[in-house]
């Protein structure tokens, strides 16, 4: 039997044994947990490194794409998606950009951070980050020229600064030869992406850092050239500088050229005499004394006009002094380049040959013409320029020219010749106005004539307009509404008003063709009852003061005006002794 003392001892030993067992199990579990965490950290580091390398690779690829795009012109933006695991070892993580590094770190514990380096010269937005479990996984190149994560919570630096560029070597107006380095000094607050080079405004090449261009001048002829260096930043802003250089390699690689202006080779024209015109040019200079022109084997250079704006380019123009017969004509043009500096001593020349045919001008219709202005006295205003408006047409050969003349006070003449059809364009109709330098004078009388000539030599004169007198006194202030004449039964009604000051009518002469002039009304009120028979009614009456607003003037005759194109001529007399003529066509033919 076990006594009490022995039982206590056994119990204590059992408890101790159990406690030791629990402690040993705990130590084993802690050991397993530590081994598991170490394994997780190893997995994280490996995966984070892979993720960082993948993003760094995309940044490098994007940088290459950007540079390729910039070489073709400025860009707006580029976007690339990134494939990310939501978690690594069941842990979410954060990816962050820094200058020259992609940083990947855990969110929570264990704290694992991996940095993957890349080219520190690539322009990224520090602090731009994205979470593995939320949002878009997109990397962008934005319009400010910076690489960042989209919607990362960090804004790119706004690029409002244009780059600066200066050509520092060679100095402008230097003489250069062979292969010459064009060196520039550039600056931008973020980064200069490239420098483009232009020769005389034509694109030649572009260079990235350090932006120096080795210009092989042996591929061009000697001469003076303008070089432009155009610097771009990554946002597409640009600035430029221009220098001028003298290339002297003892080379002249280009021959002179010639170009036909008119008439085109093999063409036919009825413009006679025609305008024969061509251009000769050279990369360095044309010897203007060498320019020769022949027409059908006869040299006509002495009667041609030779002009230029630069020694590199000359225009020659020849118009025969008389009409040519209807036939085909041969033209020959020759010119030589000028021996210029170190140019090739063997002067090169150019010869251009072409032909054209003269045709008969159509001649089956005569021209027509009409006056549009002035049509009556009140169109003439003292102090305004003498003006003539007209229409002219010739549907067959076209209008050649027209002559306008204005005679005033029966002696002084203002004349204008207006050429209309000019080689090679034929004008068939014209509606125009011409304003002379002279102005209308009070009290003077003016007559107008114009004649239109077609290209076949026919002419037409629509007849003299006028004489018209520049109105003075009260007559100059009477305004007649010529667009609102009414013929009702035996009455003829229209509207008048004063342009401002008081004017008084005290009589009128009316020339008409049928019946009698029975009554005269102003503003609907009977003012005179002359009862005068045709062709002339001379009427005097008590003064009628003309208001400044439209009022009717109505003449009532004994017979109805029904015949087309009946004319009515009225002379209105004013209290101050002046007068105004009104010429009316009743029932005009449409």
C-alpha cells in the first residue's frame, strides 16, 4: 500500500513531468515558427527583387520609347500596365519610385525591403507609389516629361520652363571646311531630350547627349549656310539659336537650273502678244551677263526684262512688241553660273528649250457695259471723291481693258485705263468701281463716259451719263426714296424728306407724255391744281416745308400710266433758288 507521503511524491513528479513536456513542445513550436518566418522572408526578398526588376525593366523600355518618340517630334504621354501579385507570402506590399531605384517593401511585418537600382539619369517622380492590392497598376510618362505611377498620390513637377540653347562653336560667320563639330550649350530645369539641327531651314539630323553634331561639309557646295540648333525638353518645349557659316572646300557640286514660267511647254494660248517668262538659278550665283533668250532662232535678250532678288536667282520676261501670227514658236534660254570664290573654275551652263502655239482669239460677240453709279445729281456729294461704278462683259473672247473718263466744267478730264484680262487668265465679266483722286466741287457739272474693249479688238460705249451737277443749298438736302414709287390709277406717288435743315419747295416743272397734270399733293393734302397739258407743266405754288421724316409727294394726271417704260421727269425748285432733278421710269419692263 502507498501511504500519503508516497502519494504526494508521485503527484509532484507527474506534474513536473507534464510541465517539462509542455515546455519542450513550446520550444519545438517556436523553433518551427522561426524557421517558417525565415523561409517567408526569403520568399519575399526573392519575389520583391523579381517585381522590382520587372518594373525597372519597364522604366528602361519606356525611356527608350520616349527617346524614339522625341526623335520624331514631341509626345503627349505613354502608359504601360504592370502585372503585380496581390500578395507575396500572404502579405500585401508597396512599390515606390526613387531616383535611380525601385523600392519594394512589406505592409506590416516582417519588415522586408528590397531596392532594385536603374539608371539614375532617367527622370522619375520620387515618392510615386502603388499598393499591390488596390488601384490601377499603370506606369506613365506624362506631358511634363516624367515617369511615375498613375494615380499614385504624388503629382509630377509641372514643366513650364522652356529649354535654353546656345551654339558655342564655331562662332557665327566662321569659315569652315571638311568635317566640323557644331557644339551647343543647353539647359533645362528637368532635362533636355534632344537637339535638332537644320541647314537653311531644312531638317538635317538630331543628337542626344552630349548633343554635338559632326557636320560633313564636303557633301555640299561652297557658300554661306545658316545652321539652326533646336533644343527640346521631354515635355516638348523647344528653343533655338541660329548661326551662319561660310563653307569653303573648293567645291561646286551643283549645276545651274532653269524653269519655265510661261507659256507652258507644248501649250496653246490666244493671248497675243504672249508673255514669255522663265527663271534661272544656281546654288552660288548666276552670271547675269550670260543670260540669253531666243524666239524662233532670233535673240531677243536686249528687249527682255531681267530681274533678281538674289545673285542666285534671275527672272527673264519678254513680251513681243507686236502680235504674233497663228503658229508654233520655239524658245531657247541659256545661262551660266558665276565663278564664285573657290567654286569650280569650269563654269557650268544650263540650256532650256520649249515651244508654244498661238491660236486665234474667238470673235463672235461684242462686249457690253452699263453704268451703275452715278445715275442722278444727288449721287454727287461735294467733298467726296469722284467715283464711277460699272458692269462690263464679253462672253466670247473676254474683256481686255476699259477706259473711264470724267469731264467736269466741260474741260478738265480725269481718265483711268483698267487692264482686266492678264496672261494667262481670261476675265469674261467684271463689276467694279473706280475712285479718282479729285473730289466733287459745289456747283460744278460732271459728265461720264467709259468704253470697254474685248481681246478681239471690239469695243462698246454705253453712252454718256450726265451732265450731273453737284447740288448746293436746299436742293442738296432733299432725299428722294427712289425704291418706293407707286402708280395707282391716274396717280404717281413717292416719298421725300429733308436730311436735316429746313427746306422749302415753291415750285416744280413736270415733263410727261400723256394727258394733263391735274393735282399735286404733299403728305396727302392738296397743294396745287395746275391742270397743265403735256409735255410740260410749269407749276408755282405757296411754299411747302419738307419734314425730316418721309412724306408723300403725289401727282395726279388725267390719264392712267399703263404703257411700259413711260418716263416722268421732274425738276423741283426751292425757296433759295436751287433745284433738283428727279427722273422716273413708270411701269418699267422687268
